[in-house]
């Protein structure tokens, strides 16, 4: 990857974090940790990898994103707003009456959201179905699926992965957000999941692990999924829950957090400083 493109994607990820915090601040609290940990992945998907048209969100040949961990909606909405799917100011309507931006992703409300998610595990089945449907119809578009590591405790995930492998869905890319925490604690304390790479390989996926905070590594891993073949792809993202803001990263229970005026100013100032250093 050229240096300037890497720099642009890093800046995009910071802006996604800032926009997500702005949305959550507008309602006072929300899913900060898991939204922040996927910002770099979203930046690479929408800034480089996915074929989409913001002016035509329902374009039949678009690549689709399924964020099965639907509580990370604020990061998805931030990304879509920055890409021009809807006005940026609409982020401040998050989870309010009449909004197009509910707490969890909803395809019937938000331009650019391809699948309604939030009931953990169910997005995996929907993504596999989308990928199979696209192949049956002869379409070349791909399906990208983001799954939480705590979410992977759901048996439905593994049933879906078996199905995807059996059907040789090489147009499906599963991205596992391995941020080591879930709603009520650390993954290893709630239900240890072991080696995600070994598991996905055993389930028949072409699998790699990357630093989920490094846009260059994410981009390289996604680029190799363009090759097709006879296996679905999995990318295990080694991430930090709340990544990008030191205070959030260091807060043990950061799945959902209040975002007070004071916190918002402090956290966005930290992100703004990083953005200015990057672009300066």
C-alpha cells in the first residue's frame, strides 16, 4: 500500500471514531467499546475494499456488509455518514424517536445498512445466505461479515461457518473482532474461545490473523480474499476494545459507557490531536 493511502485510511478511522462518539454523546451513553474496536476495519472496507454507491444504497451489484454485532451500529452509522449515505448531522438523532439510526443496525431504516442485526449470531446465517444467493444469481459482489468474539459463543455462528465451508462460499469474508471483552467481562473469564485461527481453519476457512488496529495489515488481508478459490475467508482481528481513546481502552467495563459533555470533549480532543499529528 502506498504511504498516502495508508495515511488517508488511518485518518478515516480516526474520523469514524470521532463521529461515533458524537452520535453516542448526543444521546448520553451507548456502545463505545465495540464500536471503537472496528473503526479501522470499517475504514479499510469503505475506504478501499468494498464496491458501493452512496448515491444508490440498494444497487444490486454492491458488496454487502453484515455487522452481526449490531450494537456497534454507531461506528457503522459514522462510516456511512462520512461516506455520504446520509447527512452527517443525522448522527445526532441516534436512538431517538423517529430516527433512521436505531441502537442496533436496521436495514429498513438506515441507508447503506444491508442487514438488520443485533440478535447475536443471527447475522452469520444471513451473511452466508446472502453469499450463496449472490453466487446462485451469478453476481460477483461479495459479502463481508463482522462478528464479535463474545458473539462467537453462540452456536449459530459455528453452524453458519460449517454451512459456508460446505458450500465453498469464497465470496464470503468473516472478520472476527477479537477484542477480548464482552458485555459482562473478559472473554476468558466468561467463556474462553481458545485459538480463533485454529478453529476457523478447522471449520474449512482460509484464515489469517492481523493487527486489527493496523490499516495496512487489514488491507493486505482483505486483498488476498479477492483470489476466490473454494474456501470462505476468515480474518481474525487482534483488537483492543475501545481502541483509539486511552481512557476507554483502560476502562474494564467499556462495552456501554456514559459519554458526558466532559468526557466527549476530552476524548475528541485526544482523537483530534492524533488526526492533526497524522495530517500535519
